C-alpha cells in the first residue's frame, strides 16, 4: 500500500481548485469520506472532489473513470458520480484527481437495504442496463471479469488467514463453494461492461433500497459473474432469487456458479478488512465485517448438494 505523503486537507483541495478549476474554488467544501483508494470531498450541493490517497493504482483508476463513465452514465437507472473535470498532477499534489457529480445516499455497509423486493429489482435493473457488450479497447480490470481460477492463490491465502484468525469456522464448506465455482464452464459470451467492485461500501441506500452506485475505478469488460456476486453481498436474506428472476438475460447455471465464487472471494476480503487492524487501514473497517459474514452465511446455506 502506498499512501500519499502529502496530507489532504480542505485548504489543499481548495488550492487545487483555484489552480485548475477556478470557477469552482469558492463553493462550500467539506470532507465526505475516506475510502480505500481515495478521499472524497463534497463541493457545494451537487459536486464532489475525489483524490487518490493510497495505492499507486488509484491514479490510473481515476483516469479510466473520467474516460469511460460519462458515456455509460445516461443509461443507468441509479445515480452514479459523473466525471466533470480531471485535475492533473502538479507540484502541490503529484497525482491526478477528479471532480464528479455528488451522489446522495448512505453506503450499504452502514445502512443495509431492508426492502428486499425493491432492492432486488433496483439492483437487477442497474446491472441489466450496465451489462452490455463493451467496445474494442475497453479496459481490463485487475483480474476482475476474467477467469475465476486466476484468483485461486488469493482465495487460499484469504481463507487460511480468516481461518487462523477464527473468522471462519467451516473452511471446508467455504472451499467447496469456491471449487464448484472454479469448475463451472467459463463465460462464452461477449465481454460485457462491469462495475467490478460492487461491495457494500460502493452501493448507496435511501429508505431501505438502493439509490446510487459509486467508485467506478474498477470499471472493466468481461464475465458478468464478477458483478452477479452482488445479490449475496448486498441484498437481504431470501432476495437473491428475486434478483435472478428480474435480471436480464436470466443468468444460466454456470454463470451463477461462477458468481458464487466471486461472492466468496469478496466476502473473505470483507471479513479480513473488517476485522480491526487486519489487511486494512489502521483500525480496519468494522462496517465491512457484518455484510461479509451475512454473505458467507447465505452462500453456505444455499450450497449445491
């Protein structure tokens, strides 16, 4: 992990705006959130400034989002952060940064969806709209959207760590779900647009259902199973079947098997990041633990055989 050495403050953000976006520099500014890769600052009522503060890869993710998301956003039924300006590296801040529209709502790791039917239908409509064939030259996504087997080493390392820490009590059952997913036939269709990182902190809720999706830094083209892990990690108990019936085209059995593997991988990561001080920021991200545990419980309860 490479954290930006420069402290990101309101004064720094305002200086960057004065230098590169002077027409926005006098709008009210306040800290919105400190995410995994970026810090988010709310700018006025309708805009946000996002600055990479950790991981070198975040720089490329900012540029990718600026290049591709404006064309995708108009067809999506949930609100997304539409890029408005791209800030270039400078002596004051040596990394690119971005101004986007502000998406209101509460992250689902803090305010989970509770209206099961509405949430399932909303998520299905969003992914149906997003999962369209991507054009030639669309980005690849750090292994997301590719073969699940490419992540076998990562899965094993996470499972071992989670088991040793006492976060997993049925490692054999978790591995069985993974192995079934890896054994499923691969994706034979066209490379589809994917969000690539639909964990609960990147999906927003309001009044018990989903209202927005943020952080498209892992936007990529590939196998939709990567995104179709979301029902197990985002929806209330018993709502996954509703999602699968509403999503179009209805996913085949092999795609659902692969999606379960992606869901297991994401849940293990959430457990380790959620546990204080483990593979995350100092103190961890405690709100990531409960949805990860819920996802594993759902996956194991519906395991084949």
